[in-house]
């Protein structure tokens, strides 16, 4: 086994030996092995004889300098071309990967910045109820309502037959109300509907005067107390101090000024602000209300033309149910209007013996590093999730884009090959 390894090493270095590229010790090692191994000695002799024969072949051959120069130049050009091609291949691969990553990241950023939800997702608001043995649904806003169909049937035929047709249509069909019946207010310029609220904790060493300043601030801001209570007992009575808990409704346009003025009541030790955008919910509810009102008018027309008692009772029952839904939605809109126009502020006023300024402790370097690392991990996790969602969302487009890009690449490649030829 040792002999085989030595022979293999000998054969691997025989060219370097003949070209005098080995050190003196390595040459002695090669000669020693050739003297002890008949096969390797014979191989070395054959190589030396071949070198001698080749040297004799071109001994009398006179190569023109121009040919030698051209040959060397061609060899150098070919080496440079292969080296440049190798570099370009790596560059092209890196650029291709970078471009793919850039497209993927760009698509993810666009997706994160907000893709519009499908209109059906926003507008579909379905409610259902029973009338006798039939169910009646309310709808999205894309198809003709059975009530409209029934009214059309009555206008065309009139009389008992028309009423029977309307009754059959109402019982056997369900679908949305015609959007033409919806008032123009539903499609008017939409203003954002924001529900703002806040909470503040205030401390004061003079409880009575602080309460008076708070009352004056509430009255001066056109606000009112929705709720207030006082608990606890004074320090003079051996208690731990009194606490005022209150909920104040403040006009939304004056909320910021009201919150800033609370520093005149006492020392603000805690603050929380919240804002909720309910624009979609608000305007969708308005659309539902307009749809139900249009439906109620249709039912009123059908009641006027009803020919028999059973049809009349059926229509009145439906009118009652629609009116019930209208009242509920009007109440919901009224509540949203109230919360949008008047923000809710929760105030806790504590009586203290002495106000102590809260000490803000700066985070240590380790805490900052830990928080930064945790935030980065959370960002990467969210970004990768959004990237996966973006890939799935854009996959239908990729089915078209990828074949088109592949065809263009093949055409360009074919043109380049023709030019090279």
C-alpha cells in the first residue's frame, strides 16, 4: 500500500521533475524511487526518451517570428477571453440573483404598504330573517333585488296576478337591492371617521382646588362629565387620600387643547391616547341604511297594490322587519357620530401628600441591544410573512410573466449566438 502511494506520488510529479520545477531534495527523492521501483524507473526513462525525440524534431525547424508572435498572441487572447467569460458568468449570476431578490423585496414592500381589499370584502354585509317558512336575505349591492323585480311585475301586469307574482318572487328569491336606489350620500366624498379617546392620571396635593380647576376646564371646553365618582378619605382623617374617577366627553376638535390644559389641574403622571379609524364601517353602514330605506319604499308600493289579505300580511310583516333593521342601523350610526364628534377622556385625579417627580431610568447598553435585536427579529419575521403572502398573491401574474420573460431570454440568446457565428 505504501509502495502504491509512493508510485502515485511519483507519477503525479514526473512532469515537474522533467521541467526542473522540483527542489534538490525532491529530485533526489524522485531519483531514489526510480532506482528502487522498476515500473516507475521504466516510466521515467520513457518520458525522457520522448522528450529527447521531440527536441530532435524541431531542432532543424525554423519558425518565423511572426508566426510565433501570432501564436502567442492568440493563446493570450484566448486566455483573456476565457478569464473574462468566467468573470462575466459569475457577475451575471450575481446580478440575476440580486435582481430577483430586488423584485421580490419590492413586491413585498408594495404589498405591505397596502393592497386594496376586494370591494366585495368591504361591501358584503349580510343579515337574514324568517318570514313564515321562507328566509329573506340582505345583500351586497351588485344585483337586482327580488323586491324590485316584484314591483316591475306589478307595473307590467297589475291586479291580483301581479300581486301573486310579487308574493312568489319575494318568497322564492333572495338577492341584493338595486344600487340605483341608494342615496347619493353613500357615494359622496368620504371624510375619515376617527374615534379618539384618551386617559390621564393626575396627582395633586390640593385636591379640592384641583377638582375645581378640572370642572372649570370641562365647562370652558364645552365638554361634560359622562361619569364621575370620588372615593377614599383625606389624610387629615387618617386616610390614604382621595381619588376622583371621571369620564369626560370632549368635542373632538378641542381634544388636544383639553389634554394639554390638564397640566393646570395637577401633575400628569400617566397618559394614553387611542385612535380608531371606522370610516369603512361607517360608510358601509350608511349604504346598508340607504338600501333598507329603498327597500322599505318598494314594500310600501307593493302594500298599496296588494289584492288579497295574505299578501298584505306578508308584506306588512316584511315591512316591520325592515323597519326594525333601519332603526337598529340608525342607532348604530348615531352612536358612531356621537363618538366621532365627542371624544372620551378617562381621568383619574389622585390626592397625594407630596408630588414626587418620576425618575426616568435610561436603559442599559445590554437592554438596548436586547431590545434592538428583538425588534429586528420581529421585523424580519413580519417581512418574511408578508413576502410569502405577496408571492402567493402575485402568483397568478407570475404564471403570465415568467413564460414571457423566458421567451424574451431565449430570443436574445439566439440572436447573440447568430452574431457570434
